[in-house]
C-alpha cells in the first residue's frame, strides 16, 4: 500500500500563529502505519512541469510525465468515466463566482463559492442544453470541478 499525503502538509497563514492543521491533528493510525512500514520522500514533479497531483500521480505510478502528461482534463475525464478518443480534447471547466468591482467584475472565488455538486450539476445541464452539440459536451463533476 502506498499512501500519498497530497497537500496535507498545508501552510500556516501569516495571521494564524500556531501549528499547521497536520501538526495539530491526532494521527494514531498514520503513526502506527508509519511505524510498521517504510517511508521517505520522492521528487515526483519533474523540472519544467506544473506542480500538482496530476503530474505527481503519473510519476508515482511509473509514467514519465514528460511523455504522458497532457493536462489535468484527461485524468478528470477518466475519473468521471468519460471515454476520450484519440482525436478528442478535454478541458477542465471550473465554476467560479464573481463580484462587482471598479470598472466591471472580478473573480471572487475560483471554487464557485464552494457550490454543492447537485446544484452544480443542474447548472452544467443548462450549459449542455444551451451550448452542447455534437462537438461540445459538458459533463458534471464534483462541486466546482467539471469537464468540457
């Protein structure tokens, strides 16, 4: 078994003194697993590629990200059960929220205000009904993360 603590180290916010969430957490099960196994560090993000779980997971499973990484979207499609053919292109589609700002609008939150999956699926269905066709299909995902 391999456990990847992707992002669980977290960061302290400048305004929040004290331990990180992981430092403060009670972790008896992690402690037991670590004590009975081997652990270490591995560099999973090759130079020149964006740091993220998509690139890191390819490395962990033995795929050379320089050869196989084409972006997050094909991995999202596979996770959602959306089959892609050799000529297909997938785009990650995030729902965002905007707010009024001087001179127009600006993005308020890249996570769509932490929209629920059920509500987001309704919005994606409207997008698909209004804009979807043989070339473009919209697929609902989880929370703010979707697929075009």
